[in-house]
C-alpha cells in the first residue's frame, strides 16, 4: 500500500499548490478591481443607472457699457414622456390628440412616440425647445395626464436682432472636430450649442453655464424607476462690452437707411481707445440660429453675410487723407497756411494735368481743407515731395492693422516712395500728387480711419481699439477686467500742427464739405472723402471727432458708405445720427441740438 | 458526560468538521446571494422557493454520500456506468428542449439536469477504472481503454449538447490521470493537442476580428490553413518533417527516446490542427462571439463584451465593504446578466465587497485543502483517486468562475457550486462532498 502511494505521493500536493497560486492571483486581481480602481467603477455604475433629462443653463448675457443686453436668454420648454401605467391605445390616442396642437408635431407623430416610449419604458423627449406660447396649455395637460413632463430650459435670445451682430457672433451646433476638442469636464452635450463666431465664440467658456437636470434612475433597458434628484442649473458669466448702445443702434439704423445700405461705422473713445460702436452693413440677425421648435425660419435667412466690412473692407481713404498731407506740410513743409493758391480746376504737373473736383479760386490751408480742394494739396505736395507724407503715414501707422481683437482684420496698404523703391520701380511726380489726395495704391479699413480719428482727437495716441470691458460672474459676482487701454504708438507732432489741423477741420464742419455734421453745442471736427471707384459709384467717407463745446473730444468716428457717391451726402447723416445719439445719451436732459 | 464525550469524539472521527463548516458557509452565502440577486425579478419567489427545496435535498444527498461506503462505487462501477448511460440516453429521449439544448428532465414537481449527477458518476467510474489498471497505468493500452470507456459518455453529452459539462469534466479526468501516476508524456501529449487546437481556434478568430491581416504575408498563409486543402497538406508534411528532424537530431546527439514518442507528438499536433479546423467550421455564432470577447473585451462594450464589463463594474463599484445585500444597483437594475447563475460572483462582489469575495475564495480553497488532506488519509487507492477527481472538479469550477469574472478565461456559462442558483448542481456538489466525507470516515486508523 505504502509503496503504491509513494509512486504518486507528491502529485496531488503539487496541484493544491497550484490552486493556492491561482487563489493568490485571483485575490490580487480582486484587490486591483475592487480597491485600486474602485472609484472609476463607481462612476461607471452611476452612469449606468442614471438618465439625465438635461436643462440647458442660461448663457451669460452680453451687455453694452450702459447695461443694455444685446444677448440674453428666454425660457424654452421641453416636453418629456416618462411612461405611465395606462397603456391602452385609446388613452394614448387621447393624450396625443390633446398634446399635438401645442407642438409642431401631428397627433400621429406624437402617438408614435408615446407608443414607442410605452413599449420600452424609456423616458422619451416628445418635443424640445417650445416657446412659452405653447406651454400654458401643456402645463395644464401635465396635471391631467400623468407621465407628461414639462421641463424648463433656457434659450439664447438677441433682443435687438442685428445690433452689433458682427461683434457678438452667433450660436450653432458642434461639428465632430469641435466635439472632440471639448474637455469632458465642461459638461458639453452633443446637442449643446456653442458660440460659432465673435464674442459668443471667444468667451464660450465663460458664457456657458452649468446645465441642470432631472436625474432618473433607470434599469438596464432604460426603464425609469424613480427620480433621484433635481439639479438646478448655474448661469454663465456676463460679458460687458464698451459699446454705447445708443450710438451702436444709431449707426446700425443710419447705415441701413443710407443710400445703398452697405457700409460701416466705427466709433472710438479717443480718451481710452474703447469701441463705442462698430456697425457693419449688411448685418445679420443671430436669432435665426436659435429658433423655437414651433417657430419657422426660412433657410434663406441662415445664409448670413459674415463679412465684416468695418475691419475687412479696404478702400482708398480719398480726401480724408488730406489731413495726413496737411499734417506733413505743417510739420515739415514750412508752409504758410495763409498763403493762397489759386484753384483753376486743374493742376499742371508737366507730363499730365490733374483735375480738381471743382474750381475753388484762391484758397488758403483752411479753405483747401474745408472745400477739399485737390489743387491746393497738389501744390503743397509737389513743393514738399512725397517723403514727409510717407513719414506721416508711418506715424499714424497706416498700412498696419489696428490690432483690434477680431479675426480677419485687413491691414490696408501704406503708399509711398520707399515702397516703390523696394519694388525697384520708379516714383513719379504724378504719384506724389495722387498720394496727396489719398488715391492710388493707398488702402485703409473703416476701423483704421476711426483709429486715426481717435489719434487726432487725442493729439497723437494711436490706440489699439478694444470692445470687451469686463466679465462678471453670476455665481460669485467676481469681476474680471478684460479690456484695457493700449497705446500702440504716439504720433508726436508739434502742438501748433494739431492746433492748425483742428482749426481746419472745424472750419470744414462750420463752412465746408462736412456741414451735415455741424451740431449746436458741440465742437465737431470732420473731414469728408469720396473715393473714386473705377468699377462703379464712388464710395463715401467721413472722419470726425467731437466733444462738447470747449471740452476735449470724447468721441472719434469713421463712417464709410459703399457706392455712396458723396462723402458728405452718404456718410454725413450716419455720422450725425451717431453724434446726436452719443451726446444725447450722455445727458438725456440736453434737448436735441439743431434740427 | 463520558457517554456524551465518546459520542462527540466518534462523530468527530466520522466527519471532517472543517470541510463541513466550509461547505455550510458557502451554502449560506449562496442562499443570501441568490435571494438578493433575484429580488428585483418578477419570478423571484419561484427561484427562492426552488432553491430552498433543493437545499434539504442536497443535504440528504450529502448524508447519503457520507453514510454509504465509497468502495461500493468501486465494486459496482459497471452499474454506475450503466446509470450514467441510462440517464444520458433517457434525457435525449424524454428530456425537454430548453435554451438550445436537450438536457432537462421535467418532472411533475421539479426539474433536474442529469448531466450534473453524471459528472460525479463519471469521475467515480474513471477512478474505479484507474484503480483496476493499477501498475499498468504506464501502458498505452490504459489510455486507449479509457478513451473507449469515455467515448459514449462524452458522445451523449455532446448530443444534448452540454458544453459546460465537458469543460468541467475533462480537466477533472486529467487531474485524476495525473494523480493516478499516468505517464507525464501522455498527459503532455494531451496538453499539446489541446494547445494546438486552441492556438488555431484563437488565431483564426483573431483573423476574423482583423480581416485586413488575411490579405498577405503570414496572416494569409494562416488563414488558408483553415480553408485550402493544399495548404493543409503542406502543413502536414512540414510537421511530419519537423518530427523526423527532431528524431534524427536526438539520435545524432545520442539521446535515446522511443520512436513512438516522436510519431505521437507529430500526430498530436496534426490532430490539434484537425480539431481546430473542426471547431472553426462548426462553431456557432454565439460561441465565436465568446472567443472574440475574450480576445478583445473592450471592442464591443454594448455587445458581447458587455457582460464581462458590467460584471467588473459591479465588483469594482462594490469596493472593500460592498453596497450591502439587496442594495447593488448593477444587479438590482439588471446590468449584470445571468446574475443568479453564471455571474453570481459579480453580485457577491458588488453587495459584499472585497471581503465577501475573499471569503468565498477562502472557503473554496478550504474545501480544496481538506479534500487533498482527506485524500492522503484514505485507506485505499480508490479513495485517494475519488478525492483527486473531486478536487479536480472543484478546482476547475473555481478557476473558470473567478477567471471569467476577472477576464482571465473566456465566458463559458459554468455555474459556481453552492453559490449559483441551480438545484441539480447543488445536490450533486453536496453529494460529492458527502463522498469525500465518506472517504474520511473510513480512513486509515479508524
């Protein structure tokens, strides 16, 4: 017996040792799953058993400096069916028939959804994004039919439609690439709308609130067992802009009503560089991207024009450029501002005769500026040469972007003999003359001219314009300052140069081409311009800055009307509306100045 | 007092209390887990009732196994063998067809699954056979006759078909052979065959998952091995030459091994290939899914990988102390599939936590330990072999169940004795432990 046993004595023991080793491995793996990775599995188990009916939180508002909300929120409602004990077809048909009139769906569609939900037991959304119009009736039905559940959400709304739409941007659904970029902790859902452009996009993180939701416990087939909790949303932070609502609205309206309805107007505060208005026409209504479910939006409305003329349109500055020529002459040309030059309607440069737009007779510097006499500036430029004009352009940073924080800004084009030299071509006298009146290869954007106007008004501060003031959290009330004054460069000219320019520009308003912006009680300084357009009607420019009588200028603006023909006739009314709105809004008690 | 003491001592002599305690512990834990697992089901009462009826029946089976002298199975092994065949033929003739297999007797008051009893009976018969072969265990003929003996049993089981019986019984028989002192070379051959078949099956399934690999290179050749006669023939020649080369080298190196060994090894590899091809061509879609899931558990978390993933989520979310009985969300809300049978351990893990799992594991190891301990005290070789067989069976159950849950072995749909719901399994497992106690009661020196 014992002999037999010795033959296989150890083998069962080896196997038991193997069993112990297996037990040890299992225990270690259990330790790994149940202790080390416990937390992640808890999260997975929680995700398994909860279905969340999300409630979109209100996005932060976008407000102007004077507190008008350009973008705010309105309530919208989602209609859910959580399933009910009553499943008879007749009953469901009655529910469907009662609900359908208050939704964009037909009773048949509602019934199909109800039946689907009844079969699976899952909570189903019937309609999302209903307006308050429908919900009063539905709220009553909710009391009447158990299982119907109305959930309030928040929807973006732009009360003033196209107001500053190029700054504000608009919302849209995420595409796949954007979805992948999102941090999962930010709580985005596939249906979440995100800012697609402008401020909505730039401050997406701050504007987005934390969605609330009703947490349902569901089983493995998604059938609702009970409501676990009801989580309140948290609204996003508000963004305050530097815009002046009245000026913005006035600019927008006036541009829309201008000769062609196409153009741009930019107003800056010459004391800080803050943007008071930035309007671009045609504008679009961002509301078309966030409609209610029971609201119809024609698809043509969604084909918007995102082209922002104020920063992307480049045109010759035309006569407004005479300020540069004039400044150059005052600074370096040693001209006698009172010496008269006779305008016969043309200037003979030798090889070619350059025409003036009128016949002004004998004009001095002030008349030349106020009547925008080309011959006067031809003569001045011919005497001084092109170099001082180019230097003056550099002082005011022509040909460089204003660096406003908006995508796609064009730099424009500075023009002068060094450019030509770099391209190894010749500079002719005719080029100097063309340059002196702002034609030729010279190109600027409306915002560039506004920056120039602000620089003149502040006696040399070339600002980097900013339009976002601060961000205020709705949860903590904490303020975050975003925008700040930044001077890109200081154009230091002789004080007398500025004085003379001011005098000339004032003269232009009082008794010259810019008479349309003459307003009682204000010191307005302006210069008009008509950019020759070989392809069609000329473009109208107006550059202005103004302050109350005897005070320093507090607004600087540039208005551009595409194909507007005359600077004064097309751009003048827009500028006037803006100035009136600005000084009217600053002190409403002051009556409308001069009709 | 003295009388009482004598009685207690004699009871102690007749039954191993540690094994009994481990068994009772597992049965109680199992009952709790089942009640908790089925709590949310609409037919929970029926299940709990059935289990509570099966329990006393199992205890009766335990008592019978304990009180009968185990040597009866040795002496009357032909009868036992006859009972196995009768049950298996009977279930094919009169059994009811449920869930894709004909393996249930439906009787007026209860149903039973004869293959559960047959697993134990098969072990008893094989133990008896090996005991009779005695010193001839080294002969090739032993293996041959063993195959003859088992062929009808496994043939009948595969006709049901009952895959899990095969999975549990084959390793137990291998353990028996090993413990009976079989030639390791033959066991090695068996392992080689199984490994080759498994390798080809897994490989081809892997190609299923990555069809682009079959376009060219090694993957293309491997793929054609299953589907092109020329490639198969080529592989056969290649293996044959490999075997011949090994034999030649051994001869040159003056290592003298029986020529038969080389022939058998070559044949084993070829049989493995044949088995692999057979499985490849006869695998049912759901079985292939299981293999795929094993190879890539996260590839399809909503589909086939879902079960294992959900079971792991259940265990992981249970943590150290568990969520408490009747409180596991994963099992209560139905995320864990087959929660009262195949995946009962996931429920235990979720609701009782790490401690519960370690307790179950510990009790199982205790049962294995005491079975080995009893085996070495048995008064004859047959008792030793019976214990070895039962050890092998429980070891396999433990390995497959824990391994499946932890993603170490594929999902096989095998219940965990004492813990899972299943009357027939409970009764036969308790009977098996009764037989071990019987060996203990009749050990050396009593």
